[in-house]
C-alpha cells in the first residue's frame, strides 16, 4: 500500500454521546449487522469521530487520575464478572454450535478467574510509569536553543481482532494510560462478551467524569464496519490487527490507515546437543500444552541429531498425557515409531510431516518435529519457516547460545526458556496490545511506550535563523 497517495476519509461531525448512552454503533447483544453500506460507513465514521473528539480529554490528565480510572475499571470488572461470564457463555454456545476450533474456543472463553486476571492486568498497567511527557532525548544546541523530544499519545487507536475478549480490556486500558482513545472491532464470535466488557469500561469512564467515547465498539457492523475503519484515515491514527494470518493480511493489504502489524506464532524450540534433557522436556511440555490457543505456544520442535533418541523419548513421556499428535520428519518418525521391544511402537500419534506442517500455527494439540544435524541447520530451518515471532534454544553451550541469539532474526529469541514467556505481561508491561513481528516502530510485545509517538519541543529566546 502506498500511503502517500491515499485519500483522507470523510470526517462527519456529531454531538458527543449523552451520558449513559450506548457506544456509538453498539447493538444489543445478539443483534446482527444491518443497514446499507452507506449506513454502516456513516455509523463507523461517526463512532471514530466521537473517539477523536473525546481523546483531548486525556491530554492534561495526570498520571494519578489515569491510574485511578484503570483501578476503578479493574474493580468494576470483578464486581460485574457474573454478567460478563454470562454474556461469554452465549458466545461459547454459539461458537460450539458452529464447530469452533479448540484453540479459538480457548481464546474466546471467559470465566471468573480469567476476568480477575484481565482486571489484574489493568492494575499492573496502573502501576507502571506514565510514558506521556517522558523526555526521550534532548539538550542545548550551540545557538542556545533548548531541544527536547518527548513522548505523546498516538491519538485514536483502532483495534481489529477476533475471538479474544481479553484484548478488549487490554487495548482499552493501555490506550487510555498512553493518552489515546480506542475504537474496538472484536469480531462477531465475541459480540456478547465484548458488548458486556465495553459497557463496564464506558460506565466507569462516565463515573470518573470522562467521555464515554474514549472507548468505542463497532462489532455489530461486521466485516463491512472493519473495512470502513481501515479507511478512516484522518480519524484513526493507527490500526493494530490481532488474530490469524488471514485477518492480519487483510488489514495490511487493505488499510489506508497506518498499521502496526502483529504476527502469527510459528514458534520454534531447538534442543541442542548439550541440552539438559530433563529441562528440555519440561520446557517443551509447557510451551506446547500450558495453553494451546495462544500465539506464543510451541508449534515446531527441532532436535539435534546427536541427542534425538533420548530427547524424543523424554518429550514423548511429557506430552503423552495431553494427547499431542506429532507431525514428524523421516528421522524423527523412525525414532518415534521404533518397535524394539515388540510393544506398541508409538506412545503418541505420529504422522508424516508435510511442507505445510513447517509453516503451521496449529493452535491445537499438534506439534511438528524435525531432527537437524546441528545449530546451523536449526537456524536455517527457522529462517525458512518462522513467522518471526518467538524462538528458543535449549543448550548448555555458550557458543551455540551466542550463534543462535545472533543469527535468529525473530522478535523474541530465548535461551533455556518456554516460549510462553513471550508476552507483554510477563515482560512487566502490565499487559500488551499485541506482539509485533514487523521491524518499523515497534517489535515484539508492545506495551505503553510502543503505543506512543514523539514530538519535538524547541525553546528559544528571540532566535532567528541567520
């Protein structure tokens, strides 16, 4: 996309929503997208305009006030967890009827514990320093001008995501702390959940004397509404897509608004010849089975040929209780299906790996397995097949560690650690708004600093350029 030639979207004006009114374009739970394309376009643009008009209310808000709002939102989520879980149950019932995949169902599911975890992430974000106003660099020029680069809000952040109601709260909370309004399009699969969550957040904003339209949802306008949001240049400052490869590619290919591209998680663990195999088995088990429907779950295991038999035996033992299916190359399959004792040859289902398996983000109890000759071969495989998200090496050899961390070009590279730690909350960001796999503006888990911009402040005393 050539953004230099894109045309700004129309920017209709409208009065701010009245206290207690629903989010612009927010339908009652269970309602379907309706109206003509013109109706949808107008509704989404009005919603974006209201968010843009509301955003300046955050410009002069102190950190103390922002943190108070986030903590109040956390308290309200816990207090109203029953209605949130009930709304989510409607989404789950509809998803089950439609035959949703296990990984997506796991992402969609909310219970009271998960609501409490989401609320805690808001409290964690409140405990973080406010990035707005931070001096990035500066100094006194030779001519006496005082120069400072400071962090400022992006303005209006548009989120397009799918079946992930936790993103609704994470995106809203981080955006507000970073001084931005947010327009949320969370997908039809989570319509009831997102409607309930947004209602809680907007109620708290009103109670705190802030515009409700700092948080706006447009789920009921469906894909057509998402398309309008992608074109709302001039109203929305940046789009962040989170979801499967198809959703992300659609946003990147069609948006007129600048995009921070998050990526799918074709993640790898490489077990080096020097690895502690007890630790390796525990790491692989955690990375694959602790939660399968997330982008930092393990999808491809690479094993050094010198330790392949012992390593695969240990890993099979750890994975067996979970029923993981192994998609193995010829060398791994020969080890995994060997019948030396005359017993059943495979503890786990083993199927031949295809080229598609090396690129797969399964989000299920499936794992691709390949035996490689050395660390260089592992790196070559990752360069060929990785989505650039997260890779980990299990090793006791410092030279292998250095080569792997230097040569692997992914957003997060780990040593002797589960890929499940590739996460904004785990990194101490309070929560994350996504994990960027691109190289411009932000890369890896994105917290508060990654969703700000900067401006230059120049202070003179009657200076004129000679």
